[in-house]
C-alpha cells in the first residue's frame, strides 16, 4: 500500500507555507497509524449466511380518541386559519372617500356635478385660444383650462 504524500506548499499558486500546528497534527496522525501496515489475512472458511430478519408486524391501532389524533389537530388548525382569514377580510372594509375638501380638490366655491357641466355650452369665441389639460395628482386629478387672446 502506498502512503499519500503531502501536497506541495504552494498548491494552487496560493503560496501558503506550513505552520507549527500543521506539522504537529501531521506528526500526530502519522504516529497513530500502524507502521508497518498489517497484511490482510483471509478467513479459511466460507462466510456465514446472512441472518434472516422476520418482517415486523403492523402496529396495533391506537386507542386514543379521534379528536386527539395528529390529523385532527392539523385539520383543525387549517380550518381556524381559513376561518380567521375570511373573518378578517369581511371585517376590513375599503377606506371611504375623505370628507376633507382640501384632499379632494374641491372648495366651497367650486363644487361641480356632472349635470352642471353638461348644461354649459363650450367656449366658442373667435378671439380666444382654448388650451385644456388634465393633471394627475396623488389624491385625484385637476382639470386646467387656459384662455388666451388670439394674436
């Protein structure tokens, strides 16, 4: 049998040198190995037949009540999880529109409804240029209309 030789000090091009601990461990483990290595001695007779193991009987059914079984505990915990989710989602309603006029963009003087907007005629004046745009904000949009005299 051939003993394994030590790797070179600069393996993989890293260049790590051996230290005292490395030398001490190498010497210790080398001293624990038998020297010379014993020769293999084969037995004179044929190996014994392997022992046969009898199959184990199925365990007897449990005598605990059905409501103390692990499967019941798993089913009950899943039912509580799903029921709690349904209860919490029904209890939480979406937030209502804010009543604060500064958040909705409306003031006391500029409350519009759709009917008021439909009743007004569009501005048609030959001397005016109409420029309209919609600005989207965090809490809604703002409609802008700019009227400038034509040049």
